[in-house]
C-alpha cells in the first residue's frame, strides 16, 4: 500500500532567466512539473511511498517527464503510455518589478487531457492511505473531469481518505465555472487546500482569513482545511480549532511550486496524525521551493529536520 497516490498532468516547463523575454529566447531551461506530481515527488523524497497516475507520450519528451518522477522515487506503474499524442508544455518568463512573471500554456489535447476512466488502473490508484486530487485536472477536458469524478466516487466506496487542492487556474476556466464544478469534489474530504484568494473569488469567503477558513469548512464539511495567505504564511482549521504559521523567509529565485510544497508538508504531517506539525513543515518546504529552480523541491528528511529546528517556525493558536 502506498502512503499517497495521485493523478493528473505533468508538463515540461521551458523558462528563460530573469531579464530575458520569451520572444527573444535563444535557449530554455527545462524542468518537469505539475501540481499533483510536485506533491508526490516531494513526499517521496521525504521517505513516503508515493505513486503517480497519468498519461504520457511514449517519446523522449514523455520519458523526460517520467524520469523526473522516477529520480524522486515515485512509483510509475499506473502510467498510461500513449503510442501517439503530445506532451503538455508551458513557458515561463521570469521578471522583476514592475513586470510580473508571465506564463504561457501549450497543453491543449495532450495525452493527459485525453485520459479516460477506462484507462486508469483503479486498483493500483486506490491501494493507498491517501488519494490526492486537485482542481486543475477536471478543467483540462470532459474526460479528465470524468476521471476525477470516478476517482472521488470510488474512493468513497472503498473508504480511501481524500485530499483536494482547489488550485484554481484562471487560464483554464472562469471562476464561476470552477466554483460550480469543484464544489462536489470538495465535499467531506479529509483534507482540503485552498488559497485565501481562491476562497474569496470562487466561494465568496471573507476577506479575513480566519473567518474565510471557517466559512470554507462549513461549506464543504471537510475534516481539515488548510489556507495559504501568501507572504503572511498559512493557517489550518481542524474540528473547530484554528492555528497558523508565518511564512519562512526565503531568497526568492523561483516562485512556482511553493503551494504544492506547502501541501506536501501538510500531508506529511497528516499521515503521522499531526496536522499542526505538518503545517510547520509545509511552511518550511514552501520557503525552500522559493529558493530553488524548478517546480519540484529537492531535499532530504535530514535536511528538512535540521532546517526545521534552525528556523524556529512556530505555530500561533
């Protein structure tokens, strides 16, 4: 049995250094990444048994993405290898003020977007202590929505706990469409992740984070809710109790993947029955994500333990 399994899309990220423009690019840095794969890759590096399920082209590009997960120690026995089809990619133009980071997606009609429920090895996916899903996958296509819906239904039937990260992407769909589609997936999950901005935009929650997280818990009946609040850190709600943690100071070199690192840390603690410690670990890992290039955080359990002790990340109840 795995500790955590997940399904979704992994893409190749092509980026240019700070100060260069995409339209003038002569070369790209290449990293593999995706919300779900980022989470299990980090958890695998922390010693958890993890599996990733998705569809990849049987090409050098598909193998490049798979190798990133394989190097982290993620089980890939549930991968659907496609004889034809394309690899999803996205391009990143890093920037400093006054320009924001620009992201350009090229993922339409990828192998991942074509994935159907009939292609998934459900026995393999659900042989786990926790199934992690996100709100990105249902937005990719009608068949991907069906895959997530089937995963949620089957997990309920066999009693597999579920974590769900809203992870709203405005380039994939409108806030109104996302809210209507995602609400059923969020109901009564064991662990719910949602950024404060997404909670306001999609679910009409309060501008006050402490009020917003309680509102989201009431709307969804989730057993535990974790809400990121940007530079202010993150807070959690569990059976009526709230606690929060400040953001860990970091020298920012790459902002992508920090939310997934937070989720991985929280899940790591949740698996040990200690959500509060998980929030502390998540805050540290989010800071580490900001300090590394690429979406996937590279670390070890010993490094995390040492940094956690040195950082003094404290909970505020």
